[in-house]
C-alpha cells in the first residue's frame, strides 16, 4: 500500500508544474529533482549538486539565501523565501521556495521543498504596488490642494453671512448659505475618502514579499517632490545604500509612512521641510521621517499611538483628526515585528523612527 502511495506521489511530482526537490544536507547533493525543477534551473542532470545552484543565485541575494538555509537547518518549521536566479542564458528569474527540514528513515537530514517561478507575477505585483503607492501619495497631495481652498471658501462665506448680509437681503443670504453648505459637504467627503482608503488598506491581509524598499520609497517621495508648489513644502529623501532588500508588505508599510507624511504636512507651516531616510543596520532597517513643524505637545506624547487618543488635533489649516491614524500605523509596524517611536519638541519639529527587522 505504501509503495502504491509513494509511486502515486512520485508520479504527481513528475507532472507538477512546480519544481519539487529533495536535498541531502551531508552530501550536498539533490536526491531528487522533478522535470520542472531542472527546467527552472536549466540543468539536465538529475543529480544536481549544491555548488551548481549556488552559482545561479543572484549575488545580491546570496547572503540572504545562505542565512535562511542556516536558519532552516536549526528548525523544523517551514521556511518560505523569495530570491533571484541568473540562468545560463543570463536571464534573471524570481523564484519562491517553500522548504522543510526533515529526516529520512536512515536518519539523514534532508531539505525537501517546492520551487515556483513567479517572475511574471512579481512584475505584475510590483506594477500594482507602484501605482497603489503613487495613488496614496497623490491622494495626500490632492487633499491638501483641495481642502485648503474649500476651507477658505467655507470660512469666508460664514463671515460674509454673519457680518455683511442683513435680514432684508434673504436671497443673497440663501446663496451664501448654499456656498457654505456645499464647501462643508465637499470637505467632509474628501476627508472621509482619505480615512476610508487608509482603513481599507490596513485591514487587508498582510502579504510580505521581498522588496527593494529604497526604490519603493524613492518613487513615493518623487510624487511629493513634484508637488512642492502645491503643498508649499520641501521633501528630501536619502538612503544608506542604492538597494535595500527586506521582507515586508510594501503596500501597508508605505501607506503607514504616507500617513506619517500626511500628518507632517498638517502640522508644518508653509515652506516647511520634510526629510525621509532609510538606513541599513546589522539586523534591521531604520526609517526616519523628520519635519520642522510645530511639534507634539509633551502632554499628548504618551498617548499618541492610542486609539481615539486625546492627542488628536486639528491641523494648521483646520484638518481634523479622527484619532485612528497613529494607532493603525503602530499596528502595521508591529505586524512586521518592528517598533516605532518619536522625538518631538514644540515649535522645533518631530522625527518618527520605524525599525523593521530582517527575517
């Protein structure tokens, strides 16, 4: 019965579109590689040795793969990782591997796993993330561009109605009331849109992928830099390296950073300055977001990350706070097993720090 089951499993493996393999740790050779695996790595020999695969791993991913391999040898948990291969024809393929540390009946330590070529999926996902991040940045920019004038119209119409329209001119009073009502409704609509967009992004399932966070942040900040005239503020980006690869949910993490930038815009005077930086550390990546705004009063600092915190304040142009944004930012960071903290001084500015560990 067992022989039949084993033969059935082997037949399925041979037909699978995913690469299936079994790697003997001691001999450093593959006991088994199905046709799809050999096709992925463009090697015909069934007895592929570890050095052959090592030579195919992209140089930028080699340290990452080796560290995860060492971790896998010490654990009996499934390990999922994504990395790139440079094949014989010099094409670069992105692969996802799910690997298991097991022992055979004769006590040999064996790594078994499944390899999937997800190059096309990754390119599609990267494009979606790119436009999602651009959309979030543009929403923050447009909200500033729209809410400012609408707020001014609302305030001026209220002043005109109160000071200059008398009881005899009821028709003019009705017009002014309509202007005030429409502008107030439009402001509420834009604010609700932004709040709902952030909440929906935060509530979606966490999907971590290996991401070049420098490229992602640079593209996001470029949207703000292109809007300097709209927001009347300067945005500066810096990085310790041209490329920093980290396992994160790109959309969620950048939405959290977007929210911090939006808050900085709310509490920074026109012609203010925003600095966003990312830095590699030994076991983590450190993000810093600094502004030279009005700062956070000390009385509010201890409760800033709480839901419906008393720290919620209207922005410099009357933008409201619903008290949820900072608590969700903290939640997103904690989902990544990270930490967030800040330093702030009134009338000097605020710096937020986010530290995300490598996995």
